């Protein structure tokens, strides 16, 4: 059986920066429990001698010439931002105190 | 198939004309791109209220078409698909249209650059018709997870059009667009093609640029074509494919022409001596496969054998674990990729007070739908300390075993075949409350993504029990996409000879 508890889901949600509601935590606990039980079968398939594959088509190299190319302008980079001051993204307090 | 003469007569005929035929008509001056584009915009206006294949229709489409016509009149040398309209899945960044990936968190967002594939179709002078609907961030098999409401299947409006690229498939199947772009992480091009009677190709991983495709799972995602014929898919593939220095996983090799490969398949002799491997684990006898899917698959194999193909049974024992491995690797990569939606640089910001972390949490809570949250939390779990080796690590080893299975199968066969989806289109709501049942719908398509090999879905008839389209899947070794187009065009020709024309002629009238 899985180790998915409401407390664990709440912790994972905080790591993932999603402020789940109590109801969502409850529902995800049961859904994720079933999913984790199903996918856990991968653990018994491959032995220690099998290497992991992270990428389907291995490519080595891929270096480009170290020259300056076109980049986004400041205006373009800020165009989709929820808030900015003309040269920087603006956010609320980062240290947990009112600024 | 509408002939050249009839095609001039009405917009209805133009929307039923293939991209290859439109190319000829446009080149000869028999029709203008404005006429072709207007016919498709009229069709969208007539039927998209019922279908909801489009999230955004391009207001500049006619203007773009007029520029192509003017250049053609001025004697400018144009590519094969110049002036041909195309629909674009909303996962792809477009500098002139919103790109939401089906999510509320990106509502109205206009990217500062075009995806490479979009830039290439513009360079080929194709005419973007608009952006098509999809499951949010391409997570789903039905478009029911789109934040903007589902797309309907043109064959039966009470059923799903497949997913995640249900919008592109429905647009093509309902004659709103001759061709479209999709993206395929676990079947999101091939499964919608199967259930809407369309053609869809997931190229070799690295064969088509991912630059500007809003990432779901970076080691699995591939952009590819959706169409009503194998040749049309090949023509689009030739436009979008090839090395892109902006994508570090893009294969630097030169590629042969997919259109030439498709045309070679139409010779009638293309299947002679080809070893066609039926993957035992996906042969339709397993649990969850519909009887009518199995029946059409068996008949299609017989047809291929009669045309000279050598049908061999091959075994890929580790495909049994493909879904399990996929639903660890995908959420792990997605949880990382979707971290960028942080309410700071682009997209939505929830209107709450507090620290930047509070705002981030509230934004992601409000901006993501249930399936996205489910997969992010699952991926965060699979990657967390103490579980990483057991889940993500084990899944990556299974991936190695699946690649080895493919290698063994391709020693015995030139191409592999299976049904493209285990069932025909299911009803809305049927699997929405059972994520695992939804995931099982991808059983046939996921192995190709895990191994990076190319796959094609194409129509192989209607299921006798419900009259809905059934898809065939072809798979080839990595970098051998051309083989799919040759074999696919050959199978298509055999089937259409039997049907007396393309399958889409049997689609119900809409609007």
C-alpha cells in the first residue's frame, strides 16, 4: 500500500507552491494513493545491472560558437509580466514582512 | 476526392480538398489563397460553435493570404504549401496570437517569440488559421481538461475528440483546416487522429524542434503534423522538421523528404517484402481493446499481407510497464517544467496579499486545473528525497528495457503495427472521474515516446458496433520517419481502394 497521507499531500503541495484546499488534499490523497500503487510496479522490473535512460536519443556535443546573438529587449521580456517597474519584475515581499 | 474542376465551384469543395491538391491549384492560379482561406474561415464560423476546436481564430489570416497571392502574382518563388491554411495547437508559441496551452494561468498571454515550427510554417508562407484547443498543458486524452471547455468529436458531438490535441484533430476532421500542428508526449497526436479518422505523426524525438513548444515532459514531447492524408502530413513534416540550433535535443542530421517517401508509398508495390511486426503486447487481444478495433486491425493486416507484406509476430514484454514508467517520468518532468508559472514573469497573478510565496501558491491554486495539480503533486513525490531512486530511477530503468524491446523487435521487422488507440471515441465524462482509466487509453502510444521512435496514426475504418473511426498505428526505428510515410501511404491507398474513397467522406454533416 502507498504511503500517501493527507499530511504528505499537504507537504508536497507546499513544495510545489500550490495552495490546495482541504477538500483537494482529501481527494488527491485517495487518487494519488491509487496511482502510486499502480505505478509502483516499476520497482520490480529492472535489476541493478540495467542503466537508467534519461533521454531517448543521446546527443553529445551541441556546442555553438560563443558569439552574441539577438535577445529579447527589456520591453519584450516584461510585456507579459503581471507587474513591473519598467526595468524589473515587481513582486510582493520576499522575506515575509511588509515592505 | 474532389477534382480540380469541382474544387473551383464552392468553398465547401475547397475545405474538402487536400493540402497537396490545394498546392497544385494555388500554383496554377486556379484558386487564390484568399479564396481557400475564406472558405476555411467560413467553415469555422459555421461549425465551430458546436465543435469548439479553436480557442482563437486568426484575424490576420486573410491579410496573410492576400500577401501570398500578391507575391505569387509578382513571380516570387514559393514553397509547396504557400497559401495553404494551417491550424496550430495552442501549446505552440505564436507572437501574434494568445498561447495558453489550454490553461487559465496563461489566459491571454502573447509570447515574445514564435516557436521554431511556427516560424518555419510562416517562412513557407502557410496561413495560420488560429490556435486549437487542448487538454491543459497537454495533460489528458479527451480535451475535457482544457480550462476553456472541451472540443467535440465531429463524428459524434457527445463524444471526446481525443487528447490532448483534440482541437487540431477535430479541426482537420471537420474540414475547418486542411492540416494542423499537434504535439505528442504520450499519444496526443496519434490518439486524437485515431478517434477522429485523421492522420497524425509523432516524429522521431529530436526530428522536429521543441523551441517555443510550451513544455510538458521535455524528454518525451515532440511536435508533429495532423491531416486527412498521409501525403499531407508528410508535406507539413518537411516544412517543420530538421535541425534547430535553438533546441539542444534537436538531431543535427540531414533528413530525406517525407513527401517523396509518401509518394513512393502510393506506387502500389511499397509493401512487397516489408516485414510488418505485430507487437504481441499491443495486438488488440489484451484487456481494454474494443472488439471492432480488433476486427479492423486484423482485416488491415490481411490487406497488407495480400499486398506482399510479411506479417511477423514480435514481442515486447516490457511494454506492460510502459504506462507505469510514463506516469512517473511525465509528472516528474512536468512538475519541474511547470515551476516557471510563478506569477512573476508572465501569466496570471492572484490578487492576494502576503509574501511572494503566498501569491505564488494562490496563483497556482487558482490557475491550474485538477489534472495539472494531480500530476505536479505526483511528480513532486516521485522526485522527493527518499523516493527518487524507487520511483523516478526505476522508471528510467524501465525506459531502457523498453528501448531494448524496440531494438529486438526492429531486428525482426521493418515497421511495427498496433491499433492506435484501444477503443473508439468514448463519451464525455466516461473517464473523467477515474484518472487511471484515462491513463490506460494511452497504452498503445506511450512506448514510442519512451523510446523516442516515430509513430503514425491513420484511419483503418469504422468500428462495426458504433460506426466510429478506428486508427492504425505504425512505428519505425528512430530517424526512419520516412519509412512510416511510405508504409502509411501504401496502407492508406489499399484501404481507400476498398472503401471507394477516403474515410472522411462518411463523416456526418455538421452545421
